[in-house]
């Protein structure tokens, strides 16, 4: 029966198995053109009908994976953990360290998806819209964080709010993760340290 295609297996919803299979193949370096609905369904142990019922098409699947990736590795969405970190940490350098770690965590999942979206955006209007929305969302988050740094007087002399937004926007970009981790072979831990050190050097006063 068709409805049985949507039953859980080992407690995991089929939609989540599909997202996991697609993301795993992207992380392993499969080209997007090789990831057909049939191959994704086979990897996830579901039927192609399940994918069409759950996501309508491959573009819908990509959007769902991207939105799930923004949560990060934990159950609590990354943006909520980011806000919690800044409220409970008074040392700005420790804040940069924590933000660097969180940036690397989210980037490890989201970057392969964003690279796919960027590639598809040239010919797919829905992907172009998702790419634009992603950039706008990230910019707004970085503005949110920069305003906090300014309000707490953490920024060093001469650094404007606009400067802080640009620094945070740059270090959180998927392009930076692509260059250093995917192309140059850095570990996520190395990337997290680099992000934290870059933010500290660009935004915070020198230690007394």
C-alpha cells in the first residue's frame, strides 16, 4: 500500500533517511548530476514515490536539507545556541572561540548544500531564490551578532558596526570553508580556530 512507504524504519522517518543519504553523497564528493531521485531513494532504502510525496522533486529535497543543516549537529538550532553563548559568556575572546566552533559545525553540513544550490542557481529559478534567501539570512544573523558586540563595547577603537558585519559575514561564508577545508584539506577544528582567531584580531582590542 502507498501509505506504507512513509512508515519509519528503526525509528527514523523516511524523509530523514533521504536527507541523510543525499547529504552523505554530497560530502563524499558525488556530483549533483549523478544524484538522481532513483539513486537517492536506493541509498535511503525508500521508494522514489516517497521522495516525490515528501519533497515534490529534487529541488524541494535540497531546500529541506539546507533548512535542516542550519540546525547544526545538535537538537537545538544553531542560531539559538549562538544567542545562548553570547548571553552567558563575558570574555569576548571566549565568545569568538565558541562562535568559531559553531561556525565550523554548521558549515560542515551546510556548505556542500550551498555549493550545490550555487551551481544549480544559474538554470533553476527556485535554487536562485533559495541562494538569495540564504545570503540574506546569513547577513541578517551577522548583523544581529555585530550589534551585540557593539552594544557590549567589545569592538576595538576604529571598528564600525559595518566593519564588524563584514568581518562576520566573510568568516561565515561557505566560500571560505570550501577553500580551506574542501580544497586545502583543513580539519573542521583548524577551520574553527582560524575563524575565531580572525574575528578576534579584526574586531577585538589587543590584550592589555
